[in-house]
């Protein structure tokens, strides 16, 4: 299993990722990839970071692990949490630590 890092996502802002919602696939757009304050943890395999994705839908999807795919990264599981609503959908966050 590949350990995902901020470097996997930093160059993919505004790229569309496909998420399997269980009843079909839907596009989520990466709108932010930023580092989080690093705690000194001996043996840590990556520095912590946060991702924000926008999904243009009036339907709110619950927080849970979703299967996501990207042509540049491949398929991976990601825990998404809805954190905001805007005029045309919802914003979801994933935190890696």
C-alpha cells in the first residue's frame, strides 16, 4: 500500500478526482492541499496535511471512507468529512497525519 503525502496532491489543485459513492461515481474537485503543523513524532512516515474537495451537488454525503481515483495517483481509500456548504455544493476535508 502506498503512503500518500502532500506531494502527491500539491500539484493537482483544481484536478477532478472520481469518488465511488456506492450507487455510482461522482466528480470531486481538489481545491486545497496544505501542510498542517508538524508534531515531532519519532518514526512518522509522513508530515501531516489537509485536503479540501468540492462536490457540486445539493446532496450531502456522510463522513466515511470512500474509494477515490485519480489518473496521476491511482485508486485509494480516503476518509472524507463534510465541512462547509456553498452556493453549488459541499466542501469535504481529508486529514492525513
